C-alpha cells in the first residue's frame, strides 16, 4: 500500500494504492514556477474515495468497490526519500526525483508535523526556507515578525501580547491556579479558568476529591492503565455506571485516539440509544447499536459492560444482554491493542469528538460516570489519579 503526492509537469498528483488498484488524481491548474507564491494543498482519502484540493479547487475520485484501508508501516517521507528504491513504481509518473522548493505547515490527520532540526526521525540536505530568524510561525496569532540585530521582534494584534504574541491580553492578569487553563473571552473582555483534575472553583483554587466524576462539557479524563503490559488483549472487558439526560455523547474510548490505525473500543450514546464500536485492526469497526429507544437518557444510573472474546462482542445494559455479535468470523484480528489509554467523556481540549472518532460519536459526554472496572480487576480504577480537565465532584 502507498499514498504519494508529487509534482508532475507543473501539475500536482495524488496517487494511492490500498492493495488492489492505483488511483490517480491530478489538479486542473499548474503550480506557479516563480518560486515566490505559496500554494495551499489538501489531499487524502476517506475509505477508497480520494480528494485533491489546490488553492481551493477540488477534484474528487468517486469510490468504487474494493479495498478501503491504507495499510502502511513505514516511515513518512517529505520532499524525498532516503533511497529512490523505496518508491513504488506506481507511485510516480516517471523516474522518482526529490522535491526542490519550500514546504510548510504539514498537517496529517489533524496533527501538525514539526519541520524542525530535532523533531523528525532523520533527513538530509534541508535548509531554512525563510532564510531569517523570523520563519513563518515565530509570531503567533497573526503577529508580524521583524528581523532585528539581536534576533527578531513581534508586532502583535490588538488582543495579544508577549514576545511571540502567545498570550491573550484577557489572560495576562488572570487569577487561574497553576494547574488551570486560562481561556480568553474577547467578547466580554474577560476570561474563564478551566480546572485540572482535582481542582474546582472560579479560579480553580479549591482542592477536591471525588468517586463520581461529573462531566459538564469540554471535559475529559485520560487514564493510563498501569497493567497494560500484562493484559491478555484477546479477552478485554470494561464496565461502568453512567447517568445523563443527553441524547448524544462519548462515554469511554479505550485506545490512543491518535490516528485511524489505532485499535479502540468505544461506548457512547447516539440518538438516545447505547452505541458500542470496536476496531481490532484495519478499521474493521462495526457499530453495535441497542435497538430500544429512550433507555439511557433518563437521568437514572445505568450499568454497562462490554466483553470482547477475540472477535465476539457482548454488551450488557443493566445486567441484561442486549447485543451479541461476531464482528469478524474470519478471525483476522483478535486482540484489542488499545495502548493502555482510556479516555472518559471526550478528548484533550481542542480535539473535537466528531473529528477524532471520524463521526462515530457527535459530541462529548455530559453527565456522571462511576465504578469503572477494567478486565477482571478486583478494584475500580481511581479516576482522580488520571489527568484531565473540567471534571468535578458528582456526589
């Protein structure tokens, strides 16, 4: 499998192969060759349907039956490769050649690659395209960079201050606790404090403890399983109690949630019903939706348990077996390699639930969660000892 973006006779090409055929998309317009114009490029695929957008002009390749998963376990190359022998002959038009020019702001699956000296795994013959100490992202929030004898300085927009315009004027004199996040509120010329786990109050200065976690929206807990290395991942289990009056929401996501290849087991609400989704590999994820309506959004406590026995999934709601399905009778993938990470209620601040779950769940959870047990552990996990924000005492 491969996915390749290249420049061919002035046109941009996207080529990808998911295991059965090579799809080729090419832009209608040529790239300016004067070397002074920056171009915006978006390219990718959803299943086996590809898209290519150059400076706002879009080409989409409608999907046809076939493979729909990009299965690659190689390094990610930008601008060239360490050896031209690594390039699949179908990935380029002619003989492969390295790119000459400037590249910036590469975002892969909503995560920006840091094109610095130290962050990439390796590279060669790459220099500073800007040629000055300013670069393109030194000044944040649309600040303007000026080269000075001693380095650089930033001229900041009206609502931002700091050496790199990194701080909102509304947060410059904030009283938020040291563990809190200051979120500027420009329309009211003020700010709000978002509290780290274990803190509450207007300024997040009151220490709290809880056994019931209350999620109020834009909340999350990220728990790292200390016993992950000893788990039998072919026989996973999670159980918890929850209560809510919402019709949508992600209750728990067992998995790293970093890219589309990560295994996961997810429990949430969709259209007032319980929804469970599990992916053991190659994004083979079949949503399991409880057929009964209005059972989970009544502000009562509900007890849910999900058991994975290789590819057989059982879901219990209030100790009643409501779903039982073999999601892959071929037994191609049988282990839940969730990386020891469990998210409750949502994801980190700024990570949209709908985006991270690729539309499986629409929004974060609003409600309460308690009594979380992983696998066959005798003790409930201590959510207080995890990391997170905007979670409060639900007692």
